[in-house]
C-alpha cells in the first residue's frame, strides 16, 4: 500500500476538519513530530488550522512516522494491533482527542474518495 | 441515478476551476477538496448531491456552493441527475450562470445534463433530495426564522410564512446557538426541537432527523447542564441512537481510541533514545500514551531543525505562511495543468516556460513572494525537496502570465454584495497588493534587461 506523503495527510486533515470545526466546544491543538523530520501543529483555533511548525504549547504532542500518519488517515492503523512499521506515541490532554473525533467521525465516506484521489 | 466518472473528475475540476477563476469566484482548495471528496464518496449509484453533500456544503461561501453544483452537473451522465438547488437565489443564479458558460465546452451527456439543469431550474420548485425523497422547498421556507431583535436571541425571532408574511410568533421557550452564531437549535411551539443554520440572509430550520450524525453528536456534546435543554437531548438521542449500531459506530469512528499501553519497559530505559532504538521496540510498545515531558524531550531530539546544511533555502528556514486570497486560498491553474493535490495553495504552471515543473508562490514572513518548485533530483525523506526563487527568476512571458492569472483573483466588485462584503472582510488585501507590486517590479526589471 503506497504511503501518503505527509503534506497530503495535512491536506486531508484540513479538508475534513475545516468545515466542521465551528461546532467544537473547545479547540485543542496537536503537535506532531515524525521520525522523518516533519513537524506540524494542528490547531483547531488557528485560522490556518495546520502549521508546519512545532508547538510547545499544544494540548497533545505526538511522536509518529509518515507511515503511521498515512495509515492513520486511511484507517489502516489499528492502535490495538500496530504493525511493525507503526509508531504513535502521544501525551497530553486525552479529552482533546474526543474533540478531534467529533470532527472526523462523519468524514469516513469522504476519506476513501479523497485518499484514492491522492494515490492516483 | 447518476454516475460519476472518477477519471474525468480531475480534468473537469481543472476546467471548472478555470471557469471559476475567470468568473472571479473565490476558490478554496481545502474546502474544494472536501466538496469533491463528498461528491465522489457518494459513489456511482448515489444521487449526486444529497443531504450528505449538503451537510458539508452548509457554511461554505456562495462561490464554492455554486462550484459544487457545477461540478455535479459537469460530472454527471445523462439527465437522471437530481440537482440539489440551494434556495439562496444568489447561489442558484451563480450556478446557473456558470453552468451556462460551460455549454460551449461540453458535449454529449454532460451538455445534456447542463441543459436539463438550466431547463428545469426553478427556485420556487427547488428541492432537497434526501435518500431518494423529495422535500418540497416550501417546507423549508415556511420554517424560516427571521430575527426581529438582537440575534442569537431566538426568543425574539419571528416566523414568516412561505409568502414572507409575518405569522403569530411561536412561543420559543428554549434556544441554543453554537459556534459564531451560524448554527443552533431552537424549540418551537409544538415542543419539537429543530436545528437552524445561517444561510446567507436567512436562517433555515432543519428538523433534527435530517441532520447528519456528526451534527447531532455535536449538538449532544454542546448541551451542557442547562435544564431547559434536557428535552433536546432526548430528541437528539431518539434520532441518533438508531444510527449508532455497532457497525455504524465503527464506521463513524466511535470506536477509535488510541491505545494506552503500558510502557514501563520503555520508560525504564529512559532517554536517551534515538529513532533506531525506538523503531526496534516491539510494535505495541511504540503505540502509547506516556509522560508528556519525556515524550517532548524525545520529539525534540528526533526532530532537529529541518534546515539542511548547504541548503539555505530549504523549507524549514522560512517562516512562511500560506498565501491567502479571497475567502481563504486560491489555486491558480493553467489550462493544461489540472489541479494538483500537493498541498500548495497557490500554484502556477506555464507549459514550456522557465519552470515547467509543478510549483507555486509563497509569501515569506517579510512579505516577499518567492516562486517554489519541486527539485527534480533532490528528495526529502517523504517527498521532493523544494527550491525557492525570486520572482525576477521568471522569464518575461511567465511574469505576464502570472500577472494575468493573479489579476483574475482580484475582487470583482461585481453585483453580488455578499461576496463583495465577504472579500472586503478578509485581510488579504495587503498580500494581494504586494504580489501585484512585486510582479510589476519584476516585469519592469525584465523590460529593462538587454
């Protein structure tokens, strides 16, 4: 399965989250760092939503890799049964994930099409 | 039923984007991607625009909604297309105008679909299509809530009938508004709760059972402790619960929960740990929640500054921000270059010009615009590296072409007051003016060159 490049993952995240984030009760931020050297912050309060920079003030920090990010958005990453190529370590406010889940739970059907589009 | 040709989608989008650019429609690639994905996700046998698409379309600007309608039309086969017409007159009119403009370049089934749309468009008879059921427009229009006083105090709202005549106000005994006043719920006189959406000049009431599961869950999540909203919670649950059987929960991501595994072994080893060591751990141990400070220290060690030695213009060295035009972003596409999904927000390619590779423009923190393009050789771990060039590096033809497409992004000052107001409200003016100035300066420099 081809790995989605991290910029594509970010594009997907933005397309899924941006139209719905106004419904959030709170707007947490997530700082991601990958072993490949990518750093970005998903900040639901930021008009830009995703910035290619690390934030020390994020509610959640995540250490992962490009493959895991790719599999995360394609639904092929099962945290309960990670494969050998997966890395996903996080810390911070667990409730922040709940907010993110609120935004993404209805994006399932859109994910497949968008991901297929990017993989072509 | 309507079918979609996935492989023709890209070229169609490119063409639509070109049309939209010529028409001065603000284009947002992020939202556009979401719309396109929503439409595509409906599959070959689905009604092209249904309530799922509507759910994603709500809250978008008029230009995007019109583009979604047009995309649907131009990707449809035949005349079975059931168009969803937004009852906002300006959106419908805009889509009609754009659709009319496509007649010159469409043929066969696509042209037939557009002709069908144009022939049958009637805002009074427009309908929402949901699960194959047609909902007459009047059922929506009748329920419009018009504010009589300061909003969002829906207690003061009045209802107008379908002829826009005031009717006896319902005793609105409960209300809640979310976000920035674009979405909320209100209890009507009958005791039934209904959602309302801000749509252009109107606020539309939408029954709870027509909301998506995500919207319902959002309402549920936002209720808080207000006693007067308990009835709403019960009604939301009544609608939502049947949808959330086990399969649906899995599909909607309800069961997505990041594993919280015991990392005692890893913690005991403590820092320092490098990437190789980390990946050498068993997979379950690499998926976990752990001490924040410890994790951050690892992240900092594993994520050194991205500025590579000998590459002073590598991406990490610029405090760049994405270029914003119009409502959010703007794609620039050449007629021969379909929309790309690189994540760049201003792209431009001129075949045969100095930089035929995929590239774009980015405004640096200091306000200077630079051309970027993928390096044909050098690669970063997860993709091509980028090179940045000053505008002066473009040849004159390229600068002229760039000037033309950027000029098309200018505020139209057209007849649509909503769009004009929205544009004026966005702080892109300075960026836009800077780009034009810099292009003009580069052009002048090119003209002076021997």
